[in-house]
C-alpha cells in the first residue's frame, strides 16, 4: 500500500479552476482559469513552466498566490 | 446629473468577497475574505491601510492581485 | 447632482505621471511614466491591460505599488 | 502499491535547506534556511502558515521563489 | 587613486528621498520617504534590514522597485 | 588611496552565481545562474536591464530576492 505524503505550501491562497485561455510569448506566458462563481484568475508565468507542466486548455489546475501579493479595494 | 468616471486598474485579478477575518499586527494586518464557491482569499496589507480604509468584518471588499504574482500548480 | 464614491486601495504608493514610453510585447508590455522632479517609473503589465486601458503616450496615469514590493538602498 | 502523483509548481526556484532561525511576529514570521555552499535564504510568511506547517528549527524545507521576483546585481 | 566600481541592479526604479517616518514591528518595519514633488514612498522591509542598515529619520536613502511590481491606474 | 563606500540593500537574499542561460524576449528576458551545490536561480527581468547591464553567459552576477517574495514548502 502506498503512503501519501501531503506537500504543504506557505502560500495561503490556492484557487482551483479550469484553464480557459493560454497565450504563449517568448519568455513569459499568460494563463487564465475559471474558478467558478463568475471569477477568473489570470497569471503570467515563464514559458518554460508552461511547457514543462504541459498546461492545456480545459484541464484543472490551481492558482497559488502569496498573501503579501494581495491588495484590497473598497468603494 | 453627475458623471461617473470609472477607474481602470492594470492589475487583472479582482475578486469580490465578504470580510470574515481581520488580524491587526503592528506594521501589517491580515485580512481574509470569502469570495464564494468555497474559496477564500487572505491578504497581508499595512496596518495603516486597514485603518484608513476602515475595513470591517462583514463588509464587501475586492481583492486585487497582479497577474505576475500568480503561480500555478498541477497534480 | 451626482454622488461621487471614492475608491480606496490598500496599495500605499500612488505616483501620478505622464506616459513617455510604451513597449508592447506579446504577453507583457513596458510602460514608462515621468512623475516629475527628475523621477521616472517603469512598470511591466500585461499587454491585455495596456490595450483595455488604451494607455497612450502623453496622457497622465498613476503608478500603483504595494509597500511590500519596495526595498531600500543606502550608501 | 501506491501511485505517486508528483505536484508540479510553476514557481521556478526551489531551494532545499535546513531551518536555522524562526522569528514569529503577530501577523508575519521570518524563517531562515541554510541551503549549503555558504548561502542562506530568508523568507517572510504569515504566522498562520508557520503554525499550520509546524516549521521547526533543524528540519529540512524548501524555499519557493517565482522567477519574476528575482533581480540581478553586477559589479 | 581609487577605482570606483559601480554596482548595477536590474530593478529599474530607483527613487531617492529623505526618511520621514519609521515604524518598527517585530518581524517587519515600515519606512516612509519623501521623494519631492509632493510624492512619498512607503516600503515594508524586515526589521533586521532596518537595524543592519541603521536607517534613521532625516537621512537620504533610495527606494528600489522591480518593474514587474508596478501597476497602473487611469481614470 | 580610494575609499570604498559599501552599498547596503534591504533585500535580504543575495546569491552569487555564474550565468548559464539567457533568453531575451521583447519586453522581458530570462536569466539563469548556477549558485553551486546543485542549485540554480532563474529570474525574469526587463530586456532593457539585460542590455544596460550587459549580462553575458559565463560571468558572475548576484541574484537579489526580497524576503517577502519567498514561500516555503514542506513534505
């Protein structure tokens, strides 16, 4: 029987969604996911990461965002 | 009649939610919002911003996240 | 008469200036503004933001920088 | 037999080291690791992450750094 | 005669100003500088950096900001 | 005799290494250095910085990373 070892990451925000858009550039690439409830997350990662992870439209991935990168707005 | 001038911000990710937790420190403060669909966003801002914006538990605010701050994970 | 509702943003640094340079790439774009007093601010945003906001050379925009992104140097 | 599913993360820099210093604050906490070769990495994470991950002096953990957060200096 | 070796840093934004406010916390510290022309920059650094650099109110230091950390707003 | 004035930077992580890979794009450029002990650091900077600093494969440069940009992972 296999033992599952969970990986813990200090980055507090993990938002799961379906890839709806990929724009590859030369150095960077833009990936957009739909996390439900009318919300989308757009991220810019390196093109190398995009290719190594073989991210494809339609599959489910998770956005990871460090708490210190989050701002808030209020009307 | 008043004219409404919309403010545009280049930060691509705007996620609206209800404040569920506030932890003030000395320099920084942690704010957690519930954006629905089982997702929460935690942000660390300055305590000065928390006080000037008078952020309070229960009210609706919007998380703002720059696309270059977003990573992706895939199993 | 209209009612003006101010938008508050936790990002502490807002520096107003005139756009002096725009370099569009594929995924990202570089925008440079002159904030006076001999100071310039260069930012890299997504090309999508550049186009949606229709940022143009000569117009006035505001740089927004989160306090946790600022370092200091001293001789 | 169990099946191991590797988690892939777009953050390109993963540096493994031993925890040599922990300074807990109220909202944030500083963690320092020794990655060998005379190099150390200091990170500031939320105190909540520190406690949930039960990070302790002497254990091995991995620093994760997004490529867009890296600058370079040259003499 | 001495030879001056300039240090080059990829971080594109260097804004020189006078320290007008310092708020030390436990892990982090807030430093505010006046860069002239009515502009101020607030940064959050580690308290260790504040102490090692012996940053003091009234002295001149330089804010360093990576271009990928800059957003833009437009009305 | 010359007087050396050390430049202090609040960014806590300085990792010296040899440039092993450079990928220039239009706006950004990826630079990879080998810091020894089997560790590599990849950074994305502006293409303008790459050119002004004349970074070349084989030379030694230093990666600079702010502590608030560092996350930690634990198995």
